[in-house]
């Protein structure tokens, strides 16, 4: 098992800075996506907010996890069908190549940020939440109480300014 795989079993945090990785994060969603590096203490450090088709070039390391978050709803996005992205070392894609096949310079790895796969239930709740003017209006709907609470607490929050 590679170092990357072993580190995934521990708490989410950066481990060391031994093997460099050069990546380009590309937002393929229509949402504004916050790009976060998880530091050595396990804290999320925001690097940038990417709009649609925007990108961020990062020099990082193999054991440094990255996450991607919707700026409005705080939902997590996916990269390579996973919630957490661990870069591969820069030399991984060149293993097994003959010298004459190697590029003249190291190329960045393209990392496409994509939407998570939502269930029909989640999509329906999101659609209803968009129609609510204020969070507490969820309790006026003729739906099960558990769904009312879920809708009222979903992001983005819609508070009555008079309550603040």
C-alpha cells in the first residue's frame, strides 16, 4: 500500500512535504467553489473561491488533502469521485516512460471539481428550500415534522432580519 493510502486512514490533515505535486484545480460546476487545503493541524485553510471554469494552480505535496466547498450551501464537491483530494507526486505519471518520451517540462495534473451525486430526496428538499422566503416558513408546509426541521436548518439560511 502506498504512503497516500496509509495516510487516508488517519485523521484528515497534512502529514509531510516530501513528494511535490503540481496541480490545476478547475471548477466545472456552475457554483462558486471554495478551495481548501487541510493543514498539519487538520484545519481547513481557504486558498481561493473559483467561479465557473476558473482555475487555481497549486504546488502542493502528496500527503496534503484538499476539499472543495459550495460557498452558498456549504456542500462538499467531488474530485475524482471522492470528497477529499490527495495529490499524486509529480513523478507518478512519468513512471515507466523512456527518457525520450518524457516531456521537456513537468506538466500540472488537471483536477476537475464536479458536483456530488444528490438523491432525488435531496434534490426535492433543495428545490423547496429555494422557494421558502424565510427558514421558519418550512413549519407552515404540510409535510412531516422531520422534513420541516430539515428544511428550516438547511443552508443557505434565510433569517428574518427582525430576528437579528
